[in-house]
C-alpha cells in the first residue's frame, strides 16, 4: 500500500517523464527543422519550450512542499533532491533543443547543414533523441541496466562530434566560416544534451544502488 | 545569538564563497593562458578544477545532512535548496573556465586568439571575472543591489559576443575555419559563465525578497 507521500513522489516522477517526453520531441523536431530547413517546425519547437519550463516550475514547487510538509529522511529525501536536479537537467536539455531550432530558423530559407554533414547531424540527433528516450524510461522504471547502457551511448556522441570537426576542418571545406561556426555550436548543443542525459542516468543509479556516480567534467 | 543550524548555514555560505573565489581565479588565469599562449598557466587552471569539484561535493553532503537532521522549514529550507543549486552553477562555471584553458593548451605554442580579437576576448574575460567576483560578494552579503547590478553586466557580455561574431564573420577574416570555431566556442563558454552568474544572482534575490526570479532561456 502506498502512503500519501509516495503517491506524491509518483506524481513527481510522472511529471519528469512527461518533461523527458517533451524534450525527446523537441530534439527530434529541432533536428528535423534543421535538416529540412523548415522554419515553421522550428517555431513550434521554440514555442513548445514554455511547457517544459512550466513543468519544471511545477515539479520544483511540489518538491519544495513535500520537503517542508513531510520532512522526509534517507531515500525519500534523496529522491526529492534528485528530482530537483533532474528537472534542472531536463529544462536545460529543452533549451539546447530550442537552440538547435533557432539555428534552423536563423538560416531559413537556406539549410544550415551542408549536404556532406547531413548524415552526421542526423545521427547526432538520433543518438540524442534515443538517449532522452532512455532517460524517460530509466526515470519511469528506475531501471539501472538502462541507465548504465545510456552512459555507453555517450561515447557514440563523442565519436560523432569528432567526425563533425574532421569534416569541417578538412582542407576541402567549401562552406565558409559562418556554416563552420553553426556546425561547431550544434555539435556542442548535441553533446551537452547527451551530457545531461548521462548526468540524469547517474542520479538514477545513485538513487537505486547508493553508489556515488562519477562526475564528468 | 546563532544556533547550531545557522552556524552550519554560515559554514555552507563560506564554502560557496570559497568556490566562487576559485572560479574567479580560474576565469582570470584561463583567459590569461589563452591570451598569452601560456601552456603551464593553462595546466594549472585545469588541475585546480578538482578543488572546485571537491568543494561542491562537500557542500552537497553537508546540505543533505542538514536537510535530514534539522528538517528545516520556510526560509531555512529555501536557503539549503538554493545552496544545492548555486554549487551546481559554480561547479559548471569552473568547468567552463577549464574549457577556456583547454583551448589555450590545445593551440600551444600558437595563440588561439588572433591579434584583432585580443581586446574583445580580454574584455569578455574581465566581464566574466567581475561577474564571478560580484557573485561571491552577493552570496557572502546577501546584497540584492549587487545582485541586480550583476544582471545588467550580462547585457555587456551579450554585446561583446555579438562583436566577436561580427569580426569572425567579416569578409576580411584571414585566420581560417579552425580559429573561427575556437572563437565561437570561447564566446559560448564566456556567455555561459555569465548566464550562471546571473542565475545565482537571481537565486539570492529570491532568497532575500521572496520574489520569483525570471528564468532566462
């Protein structure tokens, strides 16, 4: 039987999963807008970020209420503190997906992504989207295997980012400085989305196993 | 007369100020290493980040203990939750200063910064350093005037970042794609240091006045 506190905790978890689902959509649609040079799709991603921010505020308020009213200890306290951090990660991931969409909008009607980088960016978008999807499942199920799995996906993102730079810095690069800067910043945004997903996975591992997660720099 | 809890809170505040002081040094020395192409100075910044991370862990542990043992409510609870967030901001600012130093190290013995950008990067470094300095004072003194002042410094950082892009995207840019990417990423790192300083200032304003700070995206 669940008491009122654990019902509230479940409610907070549900809102976090909802946030993660919205971030997943933002990453997919932001990447789509970028690759298709679709300004309307970009606008939708940018507008949708407000809902992610609202959910963060909601979870923060409720977490705060539970801390003040229930005075939880041990694992319950850890779960609430972890919730505060995870919604901060999710809010930031939403902003990063919005930054991706803003580059699409800024270059419209041109496409920010030269043809030879299309596949690499598409793959970075897919990896990021998959990592956010796994984070949602991990948070929903407290599944540590999934969380550990996520950490390895991050290596793939690093590899993609290196190959991105390899292409941009090649002597045959013909798209100029502006495109190169867009690509460098996009690489950074996707990398940061992945970093936040890993950081969330580590928090879940900590909550479930009590092992202190290794901090990445 | 101060009770044990408020002594602990003061201790946490002192550690945060100590972290902010270390971040200030990291920003100054990272920028110096970058402008002077000084690899040893860059190494010192990179090595020093571990101490910032250690202080974050310490503040997190102590905050957690206080939450569990003292079961604080109202403003005391808010102060502890704010401490968790502010040390996360400071840890991230330390990482960003480290990223600046890593670009200096990567390009050594060359200088990553072409002569015509020297002044703009130096100014971005100064603005970032000053913002971190003010954050330390703001946290130490809960001075809202200082915090409000900090928010306006951020406009200056935005202006500097735009002028950076203006130079890099000029048709007379002669330093190639790699240097342009370094500059774009450096611009982003300084901008993010400023964002975190503003976010900390808003938390102090909230703690002192109870006004919900406006969130930046």
